[in-house]
């Protein structure tokens, strides 16, 4: 696992090494074990590569990056892990290719030399990479199928810049730091910035399953090499049948493949279904006691899952490590985390993710996580809303509009109690009666309530953002075989867009902040193929979520873990904003800062915050997004002032 960066000068200007070093230093947390740079100068075409290394496989000097072949023609920087690298290595050795290391980076290098951009079709893993051929003065960038590892790039004047983090690409010498208005609106509307946009108008993020070629003539357009909905691109396995035993077997193989490491491995164990499945198979794969890590919350029972985590740890005899977070711990971690981010992040669950990553990194270098299961098997509450939509609409309109809906709106909503959270969820479901499932889903996914849309200036931007999101969702899911299944289309959209833009982005930032590599077995290609081939009735059925997983692991996991309601991995950020974070919020989100950003109404923000304080409404998510945005912007302005 590493952080990578690079510069191409299309007019032959020398690449200054200090620019690469600045970028490497900006992401040294991603690779504390080593740092290296490499350059090549040709007529009207100059390349500079940089990498920081977290040595997970073959920690010797033979695995250093940037990696160059013995003839000094080809070069590679690579961030990620290829789990089938040993099979590929044997194939390449059979073709007469010699190896000097035992790491997957050298396998990636020789695979790219042999097969070019098509090499990525053979990889089972997670990656972001840049490959260069100095003889043809050409190369390509690539990002893994599902967007587990990030890759940002920027074309400015006669240069191409790229890096693993936004802050690292800025350190390369980003000239234009203008805010992208679409990214800002998405951040406030949905709580994340999705590909291809970033907070900077001139910086793009390479979409999952895409490559980007370049040569001395310039830069091509991103090309999609993988579409999971089209059933293409098999790295070696075929999806088994749709039985519980086949599902368990596929999951066991995915977990076993992710045990490849020369450093200690553990697993996050929240006590939820997904992480419990991972722990069950990891314990089996390693054949002994494994380390598991859990976060508990002192004085916040509604957010604490540790009792279920201990239940699973006892079942499989893990070496269970539990950290109990106090309000002081959480509140003190927030400024440190916000300072770390290269662009604003609206998902407050990044806070506990960073805390458990910091805790786990004291004992292991690699941790397995259950991310991806909700999108594949129907784990989120809003999926149930689609299932119940037509039943609710069958109730006479006069009863719905004049009795049920006004009554629901009278209740206070909050994430701090099960009843308050259920009210909050139902209120979200009443936002729209659109018969288009994707349109409903987008309305339900918003963190900015319709009645608070005047936070954006003009407020019509909120409606425009919904239209843009719907167009994007329809385009992304166009290749779905059965478009008549509304839940299948909604799940596909979340898999392709929201998962990489929000969840995986958050996990990568939080884990690598503490030099912890996080692997996600549910996103193994064979596992994804199986999940996508299941009908939605195998996932959502009669008010039950993740039906296929629950049935597959009945008797193998404790019943309380299988039958409990879903609980998000969150902090009581709403309560903190009402109390411990009030001063921080007011100091950060001041009128001058909001007005200098533009597109936001300071008066509307204050009105929304007052509603939240008085518990007339629950606006925790959008308020945290605004806090993150203003914190980032103030730091951005301060850094700009220091360099002028």
C-alpha cells in the first residue's frame, strides 16, 4: 500500500524534484516506510514519478517504488494490493520473465509491460497506478473496478498532474484552485463529492473501472474498461450458483485471498452482520486466533454495538480489542481530522472510522472491513422504503395527506434514539411520491431537507442537483439487464456511484491517515457477480434486509447478530452540535467565511442550526457538511496567503 504522484510536462520542461518531494511529504502518512522519485527526460516530453511506501508485501529494498525494469525502459508507481499476483507471477515466469522481488508491484510492472492497459483485466485486487514506457513516450493511469483506491488528476497548461490525495496533487503545484460549484452543491446536498468532480474545478477523480492513456501528443479521455452490470471482465473465477453454501464458499475464498501479507492482519468487528461474516471467515482462513477491533461509546448506548461484537468475538475465539470512546475523545479528534482532509468530507462517520483505524494500527498493518455488503445485498433502510412504497400509496390519498403525513411531521426526529431515528427516516420517505425509483432514491438520499433548500443560493440549485443526479443514475445503470426491477437499479446505482464516492473514499482517508491498509472482501469480483445475479427478493423481502446473507449464515453466527436492526457506524454528531461543538461551529461557520465561499446563505445556515438546537428538526448531517466545508476553506485561504 502506498501513495503515488506524478508530473508529465508536454513541452519538455524539466520536472522539479522538489515538487515531487512536496507531494510525497503531503501523503507520507500513506507510506511511512519509504519514499522515492524517478524521472525521464525526452524531447518535448518529461516525466517525474513519486511514491511513498507502506511495506505490506516483501518489505525489502527490492520492492521500492517507483519501480523500473532492469533495462530502465518501463516505470511504475502503484498503490494497492493484487491478491492473485502469485498466479500472475507464475504465468509471467513461464513466459521467461525474471523476477527480483516477491512483491505484487513487480508483477504489476511486468503485466503492464506484457499486456499494456489490458493488464488490469487480469488483476483481482484494489489499485491506482501509473505506468510509463520511456521508449514510446506513452503510458496510462488506472483505477480498480470498484474505486477502493483513489486517483486524482489535473491537466493545467502543458502539464498533467496526478496523486493519491487531493492535498498531494495540490502540493505538486496546482495553479488554479477555483471551487467547482457542482461539487460544492453535491457536498451540501448529498454529503459527498462524486466522481469525476472534486472540490477544485480543475482537478478530476478517475472513476472506478476507468483508465486514462497519455503520450507525447497529450492526454486522452477516461475510458471505461469494466462495467459490473454488463457481466464482463473475469479475473479468473466464475460466479457459483445462488445457494447459501455457494455464497459462503465465495465469501470464504474472497477473505482467504485477502490474507496475503508479510505484516500482521486483523479485522474490524462492529457487531453488525457484515463485519461478523468477515471475522468468521478470517478466523477460518488463518487457522488461529485473529485480532479484532471494535469501538464502544461511553454514555451513548444507542450508538454502542460493542455487546454484539463481543458476542461474535467469543464465538470465534478472537483476540478482541475494544476501545471505549468518550465525548472528549470524539470532540478532540474532530479538528485533527478536519485538518487532515484535502477536500471537505460531509460524512461524519469518518470520525469513528479514523478512531478505530488509529486504534487498530497500533497492532496490525492490514484490517479487513465489511464495506460493500449494504450496496450488494440491500442493507440500508431506504431500500425498505422502495419495497413499501406501493403499499403506502395504496392508502387513500385523503388519509395519507391529511392524517398520516401531518401527524408524522409533528414528531421530533433525532438519531439519538431508536424512535426518533425511525421518525427521521419516515419523514425522509415522505419527501416524494415519485413513481420513478431512482428519483425517489435520490430524494431519500439527500442530507439537505427540502424545507432547508434556501441554504443554497439560489435555492433552485437544490432541484437542479436532483435532476443532475437522476440523469447520472439513469446513465450509470443503463446496462442493467432488468431495468424493471426498481430495487436492483437502485442498488446498482449505489454500488457504482455512492459507494466509491462516499463510503470507500471515507475508509481510505481514515485508514491511511494512520498508515492502515483496509481490505474489502465483499468487493471481490466473484462476490459482486453473485450478488448482482440474485433477484432483489433475495435481498429485500417482507421488511427484511440482506435476506440472502442472513439465511446463509443462520446457525454460523449468533442469532442476535442476524436478527438485530441495522445500526450505522456513527457518532452522536447531532448531539455534539447542540452542545460540545457549538463554539467550534460558530467560530468556523461565520458570516465572512460563508460569504467568501459563495453559493451559500449564512442566514439560512443559522436558521437551520437554530432549528437543530431547539430539536424542531434534525439537521446534523448537513450542518457537519457545512462545518467541514468552512474548515477546509479557511485553511485553504490561509495557505494561499502564506504562499503569496
